[in-house]
C-alpha cells in the first residue's frame, strides 16, 4: 500500500549533478516511487563528459548503461547502442544521457544551469546537534543570471564528480610556483589536439605531465598530430622514477581497450618516438624568452610552448563543509571505502563491489556517490554500478519488472554484464548496488519501512562473495592482473 507522505517526506531527494551517476540515481528513485530533483550546474546534462567528449571510453556500452535508466529508456522506445562498442564522451551524452533526461518523468525533475554552492541542515550549523537529524537539508543554489535560491530536500545525493577540480602541476599537491601566473599556457585535462584545440598544439612544443589514462589519451592525440604537423614536439613528464607497472596489464587487462591504450603508449616510448622525463617533480614554472620552463627538484626541462596537466582530479569538499562528514584523510573518500580504493594499495583498481554501507556519512541522509565518492583515487568506473548490481538483494516492488515496474526492455538482457550466460535467475539481482543501497537507506529511514531484503541478505558484504561464486568476480576486479 502506498504510504501517505507528510511534512518532510514531501520534500524531494536532491541529487547534485546530472552526469551518468546522478541521472541513474534519479531513475532508481523514480522506480521506487521517490521524488528526485536533479540540480545540474551546466546548461546540459553530462556537462563534464562533454569537456572530454572527444575521448573514447575504454568501457564498452554494456558496462556504462545503468539498469533502471535502461528500463525507462526502453519504455520510451530507445534504441540501445551496440553492447560491445566503445562510446566517446560525447556519444555517451548524445545517445544515452540526453535521451534519458528527455523522458518526461525525468525531464521535469532536472534543473539545468543550477549550481549547488552549499549544502547544510536548515537552521543548523555543523556544531549544533539537538534535533539535527529532523531538519531538512538546505541547498544554496545559483541559477541563471546569478540568482540565488534555497532548495529544501529530505536527503541529498552528491553526484557532482571531480572533473571540475583538476589537481595542480606542483608535485606536492599545491600549485607550483608560477603555475597560476602561467595559467594561459596550461591545459588541465585532455585537450582535443586533433580537433578543437589543434591550432594550439600543431607545430609546437608541449609537455604532458601525469601518468594516468588521461595522460595516455593526451599523448596519443599529440603524437598523431605530430605525424600531420611538422615541428610538433612532445615531452612526457612523470613523477615516478621508472616506467615499471605504468602501462597496465596489456592483453591481460580486464578491459581490453584500456590494455591497448597502455600498450600503444609503451610502444611509442620503446620506439623512441616519445621522450620521457621520469622522476621529475614539478616545483616551479618559469616563463623565459624561449618558452615555459618546468623546474624540478634540482633539474629543469628544455622550454616548451604549452603544458598539459593530466595530473588527476580531487573532490570539491567545500560544498558540504557545514555537514558532518567522515572522509579518509588521504583518499578523501568515505572512510569505509578508502581501504578498497586507495591507489597506494590498489595499483590498477582491484576494488570489490560496495554499497551504501561504505558510502554512508555521520550526516544521516547525505551521500557522496559516483566519481566523487572515490575522492582522489583515479579508479572509479561506471562498472562499479553494474558490478555491485549483482548483490542488491531481493528486488523491490517497482524494480526489475516487479508489480509496479515497467516491463523489462527487450534489449535489456544484452546490457547486463555477462547476462548472456547468466539467465533469469541472476538477472533478478541486477540492481546497481550503490544506488540501490542509497535508495534503500533513504527509503527505510524516511518512510519507516523495514528493508526486509537487506535483512534477508544478512548485511551488505555478502553480495561481493556471491559475485565471485557466479564467476563474475572480474567485474569487481577490473584492474591489471
Ligand atoms: C578521459 C576520461 C575517460 C574515462 N573513461 C571511462 C571509462 O572508460 N569507463 C568508465 O566507467 N569511466 C570512465 N571515466 C570516468 C568517468 O568520468 C566516470 O565514470 C563518470 O563520468 C562518472 O560520472 P559521475 O556522474 O559520477 O560524474 P560526472 O560525469 O563528472 O558528472 C558530474 C556532474 O555534476 C555536475 N556538477 C558538478 N558540480 C556541481 C554543482 N556544484 N552543482 C550542480 N552540478 C554540479 C557537472 O556539471 C556534471 O554534469 C573516464 C573519465 C575521464 C576523465
């Protein structure tokens, strides 16, 4: 029976960010009869993805489409992309997020051009305790024309990603001396060297700083540009002293496209086509007559015209500074998640599926999800949503084709990882665990409903074991072997 909603229950669940995870969260909440309100800073959904839209994902479609979203889309007549193809960032938005956001049930619950500037408890600063958990969340937002507004919500899911907060070039985690002053010569992220940014790099000298997949993508494009534009020179600058373990698992990588990416860069280095400055810790950038000079600890590089900072990203924690959060001091992820994703331990992202138990905060009703939940760890993949999906416990009404839910899409089976060999029995459990459990947490707390499926599963950790038993462990261990 539908519960009658009163008071605070009538407030929406605010979702910060309309990226793949924010929209997936909204789709799951809708499927559960909850009322989401998605607040997106950009003028379109998937704004951050658009900024690296020219880059091809190493995940194929089958890993990046969320199940509840696929159901909404299928009901609207969506033609699902080929499972095995790899979309670019732009294609992910054009062919998946835009159509999803256009579905009327979702469209009316998304506010574009609305940046969340802070989240607090209405009338409560961080210090005040008595009655705190009963106060709604107050989100200060800035909309079109800079108009400020306060939106109240009964829970908040922060899916704002990390893309908008790139790490600086300074090897100590703070901007190198001169970095701010030379901002016009630095590109943070992955330039579209073969497209929109071609003129900036063609026939010029560029230093690419960083050793992750973003750096790989930037290097490959610049090298390709160099084949067309004489005089294009690239220096790859890495902090670590050697290239050992840098290129990933090659053909043993659980994601073939990611393995190939590393292999291609390795090939360029080994053939001498890519110059590497290893063990170089950037401390200063200096503008000279010949160009920008990167200065390290007791050494310097030849001058360049441009610098690409592919040094990773970090979460913007200022948003929730008046909430009571418990974050790992190094990784800046929820504390329970940190040991699973710490790059000091998990070199290639050997992360088991996890859920709301790991994501929950002392501030009840506030969750950080998606890319941002990984803090500074670079290993987040949308696969986590799908991999964890296996362990979601007994599907609830309205999901997975239950009494209130839409019929399963004809092509849905193909969108589920490994579904071909798993059959119907396992498909019943294919619910994104992060979102499912976030939802469970919200539902049980807010409606006072006991989440029987969770009790029946005897805790959140069992699913990971089940995944391994079903032979789907690879999805929870997408790193190098
Ligand atoms: C080059 C590159 C390649 C990648 N390849 C893969 C891959 O192959 N497979 C994979 O699974 N993952 C890949 N990733 C990781 C990928 O970015 C994430 O999986 C995915 O984008 C995470 O989605 P998200 O919704 O958590 O965050 P995002 O996609 O970053 O979305 C966050 C949204 O929040 C909005 N926002 C930010 N701040 C605010 C605010 N204050 N108020 C309102 N809105 C706000 C942003 O505009 C954005 O739309 C890649 C990342 C990069 C950079």
